[in-house]
C-alpha cells in the first residue's frame, strides 16, 4: 500500500455536492475537538489522535512515508 495524497474524505451515507465539502467537515470537527483546550491539552489530543489513526492505518511503510512528508521542509 502507498500513501494516498489525494483528498479522500467521506462519510458513509452522506451525499456531497462539492468535492471539498468532506474535507471542510473534517476540519470543522478537528477545530471543535481542540476548542477550549489549553496548549498542553491540545498537544495531548494531537498525540492521541496520531496514535489512534496510525494504529488504524497499520502499515508501517505508509506511516514512515507520511512522517517523512510531514517533516519535509521544516
């Protein structure tokens, strides 16, 4: 499996009229998750989210590729 770099957001059973709408929905949910948290709490939520999603992906080579891309340019 290789890392998917194309927009791939969806919600089962929900119909979208614009390709960007599912990504907007995700961004809104992510921002809401961090609302009213301290910087430390927000960092903890991010760390937990990375670990949960990494476990869901499960493919170490895909995760390494994602980490390399995420770190690129810093």
